[in-house]
């Protein structure tokens, strides 16, 4: 089977040559493979952020595909590299540190896995500090060009793969404890909260809700989109990935609230103003 697409996520940034040389290795190894960049501005060594971004993106990426993900905090003894096949025919190539684990479900679940332990598939004399270039990129390119999964290395039991736990919100009678899962380019705060969580705590679209974050308490409207509030105003809404987001219309919620990824946040129900009773109509 030939897979034409190789998607690529990393924390390599764009300020130096790390990303470019990895893509160069892919092009030299398998020039027919098309590379789709997902994100290369994952915070340095932030495996949890990379995992969350990849999981949210996979349902919208080509399938089957090879998904190369490289966020690999350096350790004295590097974690093993793995190639994980999912039910949709895709293969996730990454360090075995949980980086791709949240995305497997969106691709149908794991059906097989291999350790990247065949040096004949790597670049010669691989550097100890740049496995992304010397190990992961050439193996991912070969897989995307049609190399069978069974030829990349030793079999590993999928149950032995490292998995990151998904931190779920806590829903109480009138409030939800969550956290900032991501901060995007616009400063919007994506939470680990769904609309159903807010509804379970009695908060519905059209209500005002109370936000508690970083020692501050504010009130914001829960709307369909942040475009429904005035410029510079804060709003709570559901984003395009079906998660709850705190945003400022034409502004930055991260700056306004001085909030960062992983900060705890509480959304609480507040008493809504009751509509005035209507008087019965008088005689015509």
C-alpha cells in the first residue's frame, strides 16, 4: 500500500533549520510523498500540548496517512521510537512518550505497533541529539512511500505503549472546574470543557456565566460565537472543534485574563435576570 500523504507536527519552530532539514530528508528519501504541515510551534518539549493539537486535527487530515509527530524532551536514555498503525490504515510515527496516543481513537484505534529499531532505515551515523532528522524522518518517509509496517522493526504489544491521560473537567451542580487546554495564535483560550458540561451545570447559550481564573472573577456572556459581543468584550462560546473557548472579539483573551495553557479555570452559573411578567391585555 502506498500512502501519498505524510503529515508533520513538531516543536521545531521556524527560526532555524531543524524543520527544513527534516523535510529535506523526507524529500530525499521519498520524493513522491506529499508533506502536510500541521503545526511546528508547539511549545518546546510540551508533549501534552502536541498531543492535544494532533488529536483535534486528525479528524480533518487525509486518511490513510503517515502522521509524523516530534516533540521529544531530551533524556539521558532516549525513549524508543514507535510506528503505530490504526484501524483507518494510518501510521503514527513518534517517540513513545504519549504524543500521539490521544489521536489514535480519532483514527479508529490501535491495531499494531512496531519499535523503530532497524538502523538500516535510518540515516548513517545518527546524531544522539537529532533523532527527528536521522531516525524518525527517514522511517516515516519510507512508510509513506509504501514500506510495510512489519519491516520497520520489532513488534510491540499495543498495551505497552505510553498513553497520556486526558484530563477531564469536574462538573458540579452549578459550576465546572476545567483548565486551559490550548492558547491559539489569536489568544483564544480553548478549554478541556464541552458545551454539555456547561449545560449539566445549568449554563446555556444566552446566559451570563462567571469566570474564575488566576485569582480574578469576571462575568461573560455564553454565546454562539464571540462575534455576538462588542469589539474588545469577552465571551464564552463553542469553537469549530466543539470545545468551549474563552475569547475576546478582535482581541486576546490570553492577554486580558493573563492566562496560559494548563491554568485552572472555573465557569459558574450566575442568577439570570428574570423576564418581567406580562400584564393581561385590557379591553379593546
